[in-house]
C-alpha cells in the first residue's frame, strides 16, 4: 500500500506539478482523482482545506505544491534537491513566481477559454479517473462545471488573447536564457525552475509524459493547435519536451501520452502528451 495519497482535479496544472514533484522525490503515493465540487469535499475531509492538490501522508498534510517542495527538498538526497544554495536560490525563487503564477495562469486561461465550449471533447478530461458518480455528474451537468471554471478564471476572449501575449513574453525570456547553450535554466543542473516552467508551459507544448488529460491534438480548436505548433518550434518549447523526456516520463507509470502526432507543415513530428 502507498505511503501517501494525492487528491487531484485531473487537468489542473498544480496537480500535474504535484505529480511531477512526488515522482521526483520518490514518494510512494496513490493518486485519488476527483472532479470540481467533489474534489473540495474530499480535500476538506482529508485535510481541512478546499484546495487541491492535497498530499497526505503519515505525518503531513500538504495543500499546495510549494508545501510539497518545502517539506521534501530539505530531506532529499543531493541529486534530487530542486532548491539550490547561494545566489542561484534567488533566481529560482524569482522563476517560481514567473512560471508557477504568471505563466501557468496564462496558459490555463488560454486553454480553458478555447476548450470549454466543446463538451464532446472535455467531459473526459474534466472527470478522467474520478468515481463513476462524478463522471456521470459531469456528463449530465456539464454546463455547470464549465460555467464554474469560466467564473473562477474570468474567461473572456479579451483575457484569452492577453493570456497568450503574456505567455509568449515569458517564453521569449526563456528562449533568451537558453541562447547561451545552457542545459538548465539555473546553475547547470535540474532545479525547480526547470520543473515549474515545463509544467506551466505544457498546455502550449503538449509534451510526452504529461500526467493529466486533455483532448487529442487533432480534436482541439484551431487556436490551440496553432499555438502548440508555434511553441514547440521555439527553443523554450523544445526545452519543455526535453525536461519531460529526461525528468518526468521515465519510470513513472502515472505519466501518460494520449495525444496523437502534431500534424502541420514543418513541425517536428513527435508524439505530444496532454496539457
């Protein structure tokens, strides 16, 4: 039996980051997936919080991804530590705000705005792995679940367009940092900067090994397909694919690749994963 339980809402970027962290720190856990509404009931019951993801273990209840980092990084072996010492630490902390806040919110707003109007392709991602009663609730009351996400994220066409502009600005900054040939963003080794960026940018890259569900690439609206093709062609997009290939997918049975090939002129035909 697993030592810990990770309660998630399947497509959430924070939940994907929590999976990535748990796998990286070699935490023996089982994932318990729930839909919106229901997820808060289970996190409240297990950890007195309505926030997801929630990681509970024998001696801890961690209700944010940063709490997972702060709990396990100090006791992790040197080769698994994600928080460097000295001057590099300040850069990682700055990246954490830029990637996990600014970029992740932007990519979520952009993706959800374009996807939520398509019930036929979104019932699955919003309920994958949840108990049957929750899957049935999403199927029968989809407008309620989609409406809640629209309200929580304040989804409008203007905000979606602005979100893509903000995301591109962050991607350009990462392109510039990678231009000197560095393998990682900070200090020459894998850190929280790399992980947080890879997860936050994933909806615009669809890397192999992504652990949460979304529709197949060829089912997605044209705006998302175009953004994915564009992002995967730039240095930052290729960096995301390498981080997932080298640090996420290998050895983690929970990491999935469920999307088809990105089919477009001039695109590198790899098999993207869900965002």
